[in-house]
């Protein structure tokens, strides 16, 4: 099918209509319905149905037979007589590496060929031959007999830029009888430009190409995203880059939209966007709706910055067929290679324009590749230029072949000059796609080039139109004076090279006068100069609380507060009737229900607060919003689905339809989310004086008091727009890690990401052993330890590994039909077979003994069964060993319990059902005993090795005893015996209930365990909800506020929280999870500082630039990024340390950067750090410098310092200990200290010198002024 779709795509170059069909579906005489028939064989033993063969023999239409199947055809018919040749074998030995047609020579990427035997040369024309350069053998490659063509292999296989694929592509003109004029066009694309690119590089490229008169494409993605760092930068954030892009357009450039973020879960430009690299397949649960949201967002970002893309390019040229279908509705034109099927190996390049591909788009080719960067050897880049030119030369053999490649802006311009000069020297002409017919269309926006008309539908909205010349300069603009309702035909009247845009707007554009515009620009410039783009302030919110509110109004105000408290942001309260004093706050929350209680003076106070630089959030229709510039219009919207502008890939669908007031306003800076149907803004950010407003046009949350019902990402809006953030952070996240979902990611990058995200324990899947490959657990553990991360072996019996399951078919678990049982993702083996269990245990112990794991997580040990007896096909155990044992113990025929005609049928026999339930529970208990006894022995030989058992919560879900044989009471009994930690997981049918349930689950099991020290809670954060499923939550995955509430609730209920999984959590949520984890830290603000009370150590994350604070009166310096380690207990932290401390020796001190333990005390000396800690497990301490000496409990400790990315890490013993770590030698310290004070002296001398010069200059000016005035008086006196 892949080759067939590639052929169909290639035929899109011609005036053809193509049908793709499997040959087994062929209907007799169907050939007569088509002008041309192409048959493509794939396998060497291809069997072609006789009904097709007989029609081929009789047909007078043109038939092209490609590759295999012809040898079998030759056995069925006397083809020597019919065609004058036959095929007798497939040669896989000779290695044919070239194809020659006349004087044209092409490479042949596929070495195999079918051997053609020509018996009658009068009947056969040899159009091309295949050559083996090694064996000096030449055979016919393409032959023609009457109306019949045969090609000896698939020209699509292993095709390269110089391949015989080009010969076939050119020959299609002759086969189809469609002669095209010889012309050779070239396209140059400047690639992968994002918001963080250097504008000067872009200007330099434009200048070079403009001087040569070469038009070019500018490939841009409008949003840069780095999920691990929480970075999201748009074109709107980078006006200098936007200006450079406009400069490129003025100098011959045409914009290409190269994705929206150019990433799925990774970093922009390095990741795919519409393809899941981790599984090398389409994105799970992808939808046209989700793709449309993203495309809308990208086009919107371009157009709001006065940029108008005419062409599309898929990131990394890779996407699902559904995406290609979707994007073809937005862009008429693309430039790229394409997947023909959803398999990465079936990427296809085109040697010429595809006028209409399989999805109706015009595809301009990129067929020559790119110039790579090798900083250590520039010759690599030069060789790449020569390879491009070699391909360009070969493409001249295609009568209308292209030379199309791309070039990155960070490369040397001499390479670009050599490239374009050489391509032109070959006879190619660079073309400008603005002079072609293109359209870009959303439901409310249109961009076109070429003389064409389109329609847009307006729903009581404004229309803005503009015409541009080829340089992107506006030549005409039209704007509707009134709102329009209906469908309009627009466009047309465009001269060559001109382009046009139309936009449907909710708000009429208001033109600022000169003074207002100047003030606004100046304000933005000042803000940019004095504020770092990543500078975040502590959020200090206060809420105006209506204690009379009830129902939806009460839920709404409670929800607003709860969102902030979910990440441990204190929210103060001002009640109805109290004085509104806002001097200690930077954020005011005003729920709609409070506004009617405001006095006139209150409006003045609030307005002044905002205009002076404060931030405010209010919701629904209210007078305060109107006071702040929101104007309501008569129309209302019925809204159920919204699109978030930051995260358009996340579908947001509400449980109930909401009736929302439409509005308009001036000075909108951000539109955070819009109505899915009308694109009307729902939440906006606007400037009010020096301050900012986030306005939510509906009630924020009328249904819950936790804030998760409608808008999951309010905290992200606050962080990005207000630049406000939580500050209490607990960097002790634990996650499950399955390497199978990250097989294309380097472990080095993952560990760096985990460290930044606050992950300190990773539970790695222990089943990745294969016949020719085993996951490199040793490397993972070594790198993780060096960067302060513990690694547990995560085991999932009854699974051992897929290899174990495949190697031992006799031990595979069965269902009652005797089939292999595989009710879920696991490969279950028979836990009722003693030999199997013994081998399983042996495999587990081998894993623990080979690798230096810090612990084991024995997870989800149960009998797979779905809903138990109600799902007989999934019910286990049914292995012969289980059948035998049940017969011996209970005299029950286990295999017949689902047979309605049997006396053992479970529904009719209470004894059978009761006995089977008892057997399954007891059998699991037996397996637990066996495994735990062995694991405990291992733990005794390895101090600090930690055992966790992850079990389903059958206490709150007793049906699990029947369904999967989990009896938590028995597991609790084993816990008392083996003293393992218990990780409780609730069943999936609870995952869409109130997140606060985890606190209750924790309280229940804390009581059962006699405390929560040995309790963990398991959170499953993944995309599990169905689109048609009605839940209280608006998203398919737990994201935003819901995920924060989950982590907060669980952290209150247990000592540790483990999340599945690091790959399934939305990257934007990872930013906030360490703050949600710190929910038990109590704090209050004091004069220039804080007072803390915490059961565990945590990090105080302050704004950028704060490097020193005092902890209980003692100065401490920051660790990573203005973070300060605060021990458990009661502490006072003071800010605003005297400036002399910034020139202190603190930066030379050894510091704790991270730890897996609970730090109880800490103090810093000149060269040492003293601390005490408590930990049930082995402890990792990461430091900023290499330690030279460690004492634990006043005894010298032998250690090995592991070097991490930015740290040195040591392994310390479990338990409660006092530690002293010395860093560096006295000699090193002395050198560093001398260097520091030398730097300080130079700085002070520089400051004094500059000050002296300034004073002298002022003095000289004053003397000169006096002299001038004196002389002036004399002159005037004379006059």
C-alpha cells in the first residue's frame, strides 16, 4: 500500500484522477474503466489473482507492471509470445547499484532486481538497464512491449536524490502521454526560524539574497516551547524578530508556517509536532478538532503580528494521514516531503510540483536536503553543499525537475552564497511563490495570492480587509463600520505578486492617537529594559469574599481561592463591609458575587490599585469589569467547548452548556481562550493603566469549590501574563518511567529534565529485556545517581517480560477457552505453575543483583480479569496448573465455570463462586510471601534498599476481591511482617471523582498502618477519559488545576506520592507539581521575610537575582536558580540582606543543591556544610562542588563523589544522621577567595573611576557655563 500511495501522489503532477485498490479486490474487466493501470508487487512470492491476469493479457489499455508477481505471471501464460519477454527470478545476490537510460545515469538504492529475459527483441524496447558496478553485469531494467511496461523493481524503494526514482518520475510524462515543457525551477527555504532566533542573522540572509535577486521562503514556527523549563515564547514576545521577518518579506521572502510549536512533548525545533516520537506513530487519541485548534492558533499568531504565511510545512515532514487531511483544509499549498502511509520509512520526496496530492493540496518539492552544521569541521558543511549540487544536477534529467533545499540561519553565509550561485549556474531559476495561486483559510481568516475569490461567514462581527504588494507593504485597507451577519464573497482583483488578507473580528480595532501610541510603546520598552522575560514575582493575592453567597456564587469564589491554594499560595480575605486595603498585595481576586457589595469609594480604591500596577481577576458580567473597560453587547453565546490559546492541543469540553455574555474592549494584550465554534474570546488579558486585568466572561466555576470544572489553566495565565508564581517548592516528586515510551529520547536529556522538574525518585519498568537488546539500566542508574535521583525497579507480576512470555509458551496464562490471556497491556504468565513462578523469581532476583537499584516497587500483583466473572474471556487464572490445583483442592472443574450447562457454572453454584474467589486470593497471598521473603533477604544485604508494594484499594472498593483477587487486609498483614511501604492505587472508575478523595484514602490507610510514614499514594495522570464520557472535568487527561489538586490532596494524605507517569503528565503541569507537593508547608509574611512551619524540608524559590537571605539570622546563599533550601521545622527567613553580602564569600561555599532526604538542620561554614537528615532509604545529596571530606555522626565516611550535569553527588546511608561535608582544599579556597576579592576590587575601582570622571565632567561643565555667562554679559553690556 505504501508504494501504491507514493505512485498515486506522484501522479498528482499530471492531469489525472487516481484510484488505489488492492489487487485481491479487483473486479473482472475493471481495467476497461481506466486509461492507465499500474500494478505494484511488493513480496517476492506475490500471488496475483487469475481474474486480474487474464484482463492484463487481453487489455489494449496502457498497463505498467512494477516489481514482483511477474515471474508467477510468466508461469501461468506464455508471456514470451504475448509480450516478447518474461521474468524468471528475483536476483538478490548481484547488487545492482546504477540504472542507465540513454546517456542518463542514476543511482539505484535497492540492490535487488527481477531478471528480465527478452525472447523477441522486435517486440520489446529496452528503455533502461540496471548495472552492477562490482560485477560489471548489465540487465534490462525498464522494458516496453506494445501497451505494456515492466519495471524490474519498485523505483520507490530506497530512493535518494540521485536515484532511478527520478527516471521513473520523468518517464511518467511519456507513459501518460502528457508532455510538459522543459523548465527547471529552484526553491530556497530558510528553515526552522522561531521566536528565539537572532534577527540580525535573518537580515543578513535577506540582504545577500536580495542583492542576487533570489526570492526565497521563510519557514517559521510562531511559538517556542521548552516544557521542561516552563518556557513558552511567542512571536508577539519578540518584536525585533517580527521586524526582521517583515524585512525578509520586503526583500523577496514568502512566509511558510512551519508548524505551530514544532514540538509535541519535547523542545521546539528538535521534536516532531504532529507525530509521537516516543512510539514512532501517530499521536494517541489525535483528532481533527485538536489539529484545527493548533492550526488556528498558529495562523492567529502570525496575523496578529502583521505576518501572512502562504505555504505550509509539516515539522520534520512527519504526521498522520488525519493531520494531512486536516491541514489541507487550511492551506492550499505545502512544501515538504510526505509520509504515504503512517510509517516513518515511507517518507516520499517529489522531483517536481504535485498539483494535487492525495488530500487535494499543491505540494512544492524539497528534494535535495539541507546543509548541516559541524562546528568542529566546516568541511562537513561544504561537502553537504556539493551533495546538494550533485542531486540538483541529476534532477536536470527530469524535464520539469526542481532543485529545492533548505538552509538554517545559523550557518555561515559563504555556504549560502556558494549554494545559490552554483544552483543558478546549473541552469535553475529561483521562483517566488507569491506569484502563484495560494490560499490560507480558517473559519474567520483568509490569506490569498493569485486572483481568486472565497467566502467568510460573520456572526454579528466586524470584517477587516487589506491588500499588499509583493514586498508586503499595504496598498489598500477596508474595515466594516458596523457588525455584519451573513456570508460574504471576498478577495479577487489581485495583480501578480500581490496578496490579500481578511479577518473577522469580535472587537472593532481602535486606532490609538499619536501620544497614546507613543506612551504605550515607551511603557513596553521600559518594561523590557528593566524586566527579565523570566522574572517572576511571588503571588500575593487577596480575595474579596461574600460570606452571604450561596450555591453557584459560593462555589465560584471558593474555586478562585482554591486554585491558588492548590499550589500553596496563601490567599488573604477581605469580607463584605471591611475596609479594602490592598497595599500588601499584587493580585486582587474579585468574584462577581462581591461586586454588588462594593461602595463607590471601593471602586476608586480598586481602580487606583490596578492603574498603579496591580493585577486583578474578575469574572462574569459585573459593574467592576465595566469600570475597567469591558463593554457588554446584547448578544449571548451558548458555549460548551472552548479552545485554550496556550495549549490548543488539549480538548476542553464542559459538562454543561454555559450562556455567556459577549463583550468588547480596548487594549487587549492576550486572548487566553475562545469559544470553539465562534472563536469569540472567553478569557482575555488587558492593560489598565500600569496594571493588568484577566477577565473571565463566564462564572469561573459554578459547580465545584476546587476550580477544576471549566478552565484548567488559570494559574498558567497568571504566571505568563501577570508574571506571578508560587514560591514554596518541594523537589521530591516520584514518577514511574517506562523506557518504551521514551525510546527516541536520550537518557542524558531526560535526567536533566527530571532534575529541573523536581523529580528525585524514578520507578523504572523492569521488563525491557529482548532477544537482542536489554535496556541499559546500568547507564540510567549511574546517570540518575550522579544527578541526585534514586532509581527503583518497577515490577509487574504476573508479567516478567515480553521475551519471557514469548520464550515460554507453556507458561502463558490462559482463559477458559484455552487461549492466551492478555486482558490488558501486560503479558501474564501462570502464577499457579510452580516452575514458572520459580523462574519468574529467578529473573527478578537477577535484575536486582546485576543493577544497583535503590529499591523495588512490586506493583499490581493480581489476577487479570477485568470485571471478574462478568468478563469470562479475561478471567484468570485458567492455566492447566490452576485447573489441576482447583480440582484437587475444591473438586471443581475450573474450565467449566463459565459453561451454563455445567454444574460448575458460577452463576448457579454459590460454592463454586465462593471457592474460586478464595482460591485466587490465597494464591496471590502465596506469591506475595514468596516474592517478599526473597526481596527482604536482598534488602538485608544492601542497607537502605527499600521495598514498596503497590496495591489496589480494595478497602474502599471491595468488589476488587472478586474481580482481581486483591484483598488489602491480607496485604496489610504482610506489611506488618515484612515492613515494606504500601503504595495505594484506586481503581480507574474512581479517577474522575473529586481529587480530594486522596486525602481521605490517605487518612484511612494511615489509621490501618498506624501512621503515614510507610504510606504512599499512587496517582495515575494520563489520557484515559473518552470523548463521549460525561465527567465533572473538562479534559480527557487530568491537567491544570485538577492535576494540582490531585497532588496536593495526595501529599496531605501520605508521606510520599508516586505519579504515573513522567511521559504522560502534560509538560505544562510539571511546572506546578513541586509546589502542589509542598502543601503541608505553613508560612506567613513578616516584615521583609517569612516565618515557616514545615514537617519536611523544602525550597524557597525567590525571584531572579536574589542570591542571599538569612535563615534564623544566618546568611545562606541560593542553590539552583534563586532557590533556598529550608530545613524542616520552624524557621524565619529574611530578605534584603545588606549589599555587602553580594560581595561575600557565600558564592565560594559548598552548597546542597538537592537531596532525597528530609533535611532537619543545616548550617554553612567557610568551607563546609553541616546538616542532619532523616531518610528510610539510601540518600543522595547533590552539591555544587566536589567534597573532599565527609563525617557522619562524628565518624569519617568513605565516599565516592559522582559527577553530574551541574553537581557532585554522594550516597549517604539510610536513617537519621548528622553530617559534615567539606568542599575543596584550603589552597583552592584561598585561590578562589583571592580571585573573588580581586574581582571585587576591580569592580569597586571601576565604579570609583567612573564616578570621579562624572563628577569632573559636571565640574568642568559648570566652570564653562559660568565663563560663557560672564562673557555673554560683557557682550550684552557693549550692546
